[in-house]
C-alpha cells in the first residue's frame, strides 16, 4: 500500500485546531454554570435577608447577618455590603455575590435585588373590628 505524502501531519493539524476550541467551549459552559449558581445564591440570600428584616421589630443589621449566613452555607462569598432600604411599607434588599473568573472576560459578581412587603402588627381588637 502506497502512502499519500500530502496527508502527513493532517491529524496533528486537526487536533491543534480542535482542542483549543473544545476547551474554550468547556470553560465557557463552566463559567455560565458558576454564574448561574452565584445568581441563585444571591437570590436566596436576598430573599432570606428581606424576610428577616420584614419581621415586626427587626433591624436592617439583621439583613447583613442573615445574608452572610446563607452565603456561607452555600459556599459562596459576598462582595461588598448588603444594601437594605425600607420605604412605603416595602423592604428592598440588594445582595452582591462574587464569582470566580474561569473564562477570560466573564466572572466578577452577580447582584440580585428583592422587594417584599413589611410585616405589620395588627392587634386583636383591630382584627376583629375589621369583620363587623
């Protein structure tokens, strides 16, 4: 059998071209997954922090404590401080979670903001007078 000299090194060339592309696709998929997870962590911690602050008699400092606890339990890292606003009977909590950079140009941090109504105490007399 006679070898065709024009095909020498073709497999090496294909490998040299294909491996970096496949590696880039793999790293990009991994980065998207990490960012998605960080978004879920930020959302969960913001919801839990907002619920803690919305309770009757709770302070804004409680939001930071709860957010730090949730983020630590989910093996992530907060970036900056937890921002809490209370206006018009609403509690707004903003949480920023950092993400590692796996793919060049992506990564950094993910921010989520949650708004829920502030709980209010209604006495028994007020509650009963509403049914008359």
